[in-house]
């Protein structure tokens, strides 16, 4: 269940939005001021903030800038100020979307759903150069070509991508793929790394797995 923080000083609008979004299956947190918003985020991780621009103790645009410096949470602005200047200011401050009052509750729910879907898609993939890994599906692509990795190959490549440019020790790789650091599995590790290199080279990529004097492996762009 996704958690939405509503920041709205109008109790009537807050009640309507909270009840409507609860019916869509969201957990709702409420804040009527910038101060309450800060407190809520300090104690509760949220998936999205619906932020009114006009708050009794501050400017929502400035609050957005502050929040974006501390959190990666997407922010959807709500405001009765529908002029393009306010839209531009809100988006330049780091806002991810904007909805002017009055608005349809179904539109609000659809905007929230779309933004959360985009956030999930971003967390699903990790890229390094032309290499892209789909963490949910366990697939790796060079451009549009599927590298057809085994489960262990994918686990090792994902470890190397997450530590790109850093030497990953043999023990770390063995633990990731075989859940052991036993030297008896070093031959299997060498074979796996060789297969990964061949698959990367088959697509003429500029990405290679280099060995570091027997200490481990590093994923690099050449």
C-alpha cells in the first residue's frame, strides 16, 4: 500500500481528498502546515506528497525546494493559483506535477497513480552505459539485445553494476552467487566471469569486466 502525505490547510478540502484517496487504497497522512509536513516526513516514509502552494506558515514552492534537498519523494502541487507563472515556479522548484483547483478527484487519483507508476519503473531498472538491468525480471540488455543471463550470472553482473568502477572482491562475488566464500568455488567463479565477458563482448559493448591482480573484478567502460 502506497502512503500519500496531503499538505492542505483547508480542512474541507483535506477531508474530501483524504476520504477519496483512501477509497483508492492509499494510506493517508495529513499536514495542515509546512511545520506539520516536516514533522510527518521526519517520522513517516511516504511515497508521494500532495502539496498546496499557499500554506499559513510558508510558501509551498519554497517548502518543495527544501524537501527535494532531503528526500527523493515525488511532489504533486495543488493550488488555486492557476497562472502559468505559478506552474513554472512550482516545477522549477522540483515539483513533479501540478493540478489547479478546482479539479476532479478522479483526475487527482489518476495523476497520483501515474506518478507512482513512474517511480516504480525507475526503481526497477539500473543502467551502466549501454547496459540496462531489469531487477524484477532478472534480465540484462545491451541496447535492445537480451544477454540471456542465468540467475547466477545476473546476480554477479548486478553486483558489479551497483559497484561500477570499484574492485569487488572474489569473496563478495562468491557470496552473492553461491552464498559462500570457500576457495573451492573459485573455478566456478572464473567460469562464470568468462561467460559474462563473452556475452558482453558478443554485443560489441564498450563495457568490460577486468581482473585486479587476483583480488577481484571491476566493471569498467572502455
